[in-house]
C-alpha cells in the first residue's frame, strides 16, 4: 500500500503521444478564449459590488490585483506542467507525477468540488439573469419554475410565490452537456462567439461609463476597519482578494484541454497566461469605474454593473449588460463542465474511478458518459439548491489546487532537473513558493465555515479512496517496478 507511488513523467508523455481517443483540434486562440470564457462571469458581474460594499470599499481594485498576482504565480507553474505533461487531468495528473497517488486523489477530488459546484453556482446565477432579461422583453417565466425549491419569488404581477424548481438552470445545463457530447471543436466554436459578446459588453461599459467617474467616490480608498473580521481596512482588502479569487477560476480549466490541443507545448502556456492577463486588466478597469461612478456602499446588489451603468446615465445599457452576463455565465458553465468531465476521464483512466467513466464516444471522440453523468448531477443540484456560500467553497478548492501545483513544479525541478521543458516557469525557486504561500494565505482569509465544509467534503473523498480507488489503481495492479 504505497500511498505515494508516482506515474513517471516519461510514461505520461508517451501516453499523451499514443492516446488518440480525444481529438487534438484546439489552437492557441481556442485555448485563450476557453480561459476567458471561464474567467469572465460571476466575478465581474456580481462579486465586484459585493466585495466593494462588504469588504474592501474602492480598494476592491487592490483585491483584484492581489488575487491576480496569486493567480499569475500559479499560472506560470500550470504552464510548465501543461507543456511538459499534455494530459487531460490538469492538476490531478501533475500531482500524480510529482507528489504521488494519494496527493493526486486529494487534488482530483478537490477539482470535482471546484468544477461541479462552480457549474451549479453559475447555473443558478445564469437563471436569475435570464429570468430578469426575459421579463424586460415581455416574457415571464412561471414563478414556480424560476428559482430553487422553497425560495420566495416576486412575480411580474406583483404577487409572491414559492418556487418548486429552477427550470432555466436545468435547461442551460442540458444544452451545454449536449454540446460537450457532440464535440470539443463545436464547443470551442460556440465559446468563441460567447466570449466575443461578453468582452464587447465589458469594453462598452468601460468606455461609456468612464466619463461619469467622480474621484470623490474613491475616498477613502481603503475605508477604516469596523472591527469585524474581513470588513474594510487591509484585512478587508485581503479577505476581498480571497472572495474575488472566484472570479479568476477558469484559467486552470484550460489545462484540462491539454490532450485536445494541437501543439500543447507551445499553445498551452499561451492559452493559460494570455487569458489570465486579459481578464485581470478587464477586472481592474471595471471595478475602478464601478466604484468611481457611485459610492461603494450602494453596490451590494445582484447586478452591480447594471446599477453602475444606470448611475452613469447609461440606462440603455442595462439590458445589454444582462445579455453580457448571460453570455458570460454560459461560457463559464461550458468550461466548468468541460473541465469536470476531463478530470473524471483521467481519474478513471488511472483506475481511481470505475472504467465506464472514461468511455469515449466512437463518433464524437468525447468522454460522453462522464459528460452526461456530470450534467445530470449538476442540473439536479442547480434545480433545487440555493447555494449562498458556494463561491467561497469553490475558491478554497481552487486555491488548494494552486498550492499543490506550485509545490509540485519545484519538486519536479529537484527530482528531474534534466527533463526537456518546452516552457519553464521563470524564477521557479521564487515563483513556486510565492504561488503556494499566496494561495495558502488567501485560503486562510476565507470564512471558517468554508473550511468546515471543505473538511466534510474531504472526509467523503477519503472514504471513496480507501474503499475503492486504493485497490483498483492501475499502479496498484502493476509490478512494484512500474511505479516510483
């Protein structure tokens, strides 16, 4: 029972070259837009206002910068791994090659939390925006089917009803799942169109609202601490960074498509780093303009960017911003479900999950079983659950992945320094530790309730590992010489 048996990097590289079950059809533009598609969503359209009002004030700009810096450290480490080991499993596979099977299971289980719960959360947000947008154009979704079970809903006629289940959330999950089953190239093309729409909306807001900025709204830039943990002061800025980190989740999902990239050694770093840099600049600009147009105290609303547009005299933009949010959230759901299915595929290929999970469709060349199962589970929870703290839970899961990847890249440099690396993390002896420490610090700043939920999730994961995965692992079945 060697919990830290490893898959060799050379064996993984050989497997990547010989495994043609997934189609290599994605270029650098596809990979970059996949990253942008996953990153620009709830963070920019919702969390900007929430963190400004409750945690950081106008210094939400610094929160985005701090979270972006932590993400850059991790992105550089991800890029080295993705170019070196172009497999579908992302951080799970990187952990398997550097820190051993037990750590790989932990990170794989952690990624399930990130992608599946992320998709659930975003589908619920998508539903809210769609219901509001349709109401603007005179189409009313029945109240009983517009939100999670038990939620009190305000209907168009002014009455109040109790919802039964969230029908729009189920519909978007079903559509995205069908698209992922049909093909990765088709999915990427749809994502490209969606990304163009939402980036255009974000840029339109930036350039149209900048004239209405009043510098007085930025004072005090960092409101004084209230005495409550994470509320204003520098503590609020760092807590805000941990919360808005949810907005950066997505670039790591690019690495799950490594096995479908045409030239992963060159294109994966471009997709990962390029999408992160573009989105960080957009986040900084949007948060600065939103808090400059109106007082941060007024931004704690479900649609802060639309409210800021109204305050800037851009009432005509409200529906456009909702459309941009719908597009943004649609592509986030697509990339989250894509990442989830690829992680499942990799874990099943290694024997840690039942073999049916990595079955590939003979015509579409996609892991259709895991895509469908993931879609059904996500749709079920999106239909019935209101998940108030899901963003924090997804953030802490992603931050843990960043810690392991940042440590893993340093470990592999020590263990196998002569491996040919198409992309090398610059200043790895500083970037790796800084990536791990910054992610760990942001984890620490998240609410304690989030830690409790994370522990419960991992206890469940340990039960599955000890009762199934440990004994069915391909390395466990192989001779002792087959693993390190």
